[in-house]
């Protein structure tokens, strides 16, 4: 019974939080600094999802040059900065990861 109460409670809290933003949209105005800060949310979310996968090697933080995922991530980041093209980032990043994983010194 406790598990079901937690599930229903978490669902209600999530629903109310989302509904509040939908309800408030158009009824209130937010300051300009708030709207400017929302531009950074997608980048922060992507970084929070991607960086642990790049920097962790077998469950241990590995930020050395022996981590092929980290090097491929750096290369993909440079391509993103240089081109701004998501397809190019994916192709070059995955190609770099594939090439670096085949390279013998990392194994």
C-alpha cells in the first residue's frame, strides 16, 4: 500500500508542477533575465546526460588521455563549436570513437 501511495503522490506532484506552468502561461509575465536563462536549459540537460557517459570508464572517473570516449567527445565538441551541425557532430564523434577504440594503445 505504501508503494502505491508513493507512486500516486509522485504522479500528482509531477502533474501539478506541469499544470502550473501551463496555467500560468499567458496569465503572468516573467522577467527578461528568466527568459534569457531558459536558452541554456537544453545545453545543460544534454551535458548532464552525456558527460558522465564520456568521463566514466567501467564505473570509475577517467579523465586521462587513455579514455577513447573522452577524446572522441572532445573532438565532437570541437566539431560542434566549429560547424554547429548536429549531423556532423554525430558522424565525426562516432567515427572518432570507432577509430580510437580500434587503436591498440587504449586496450
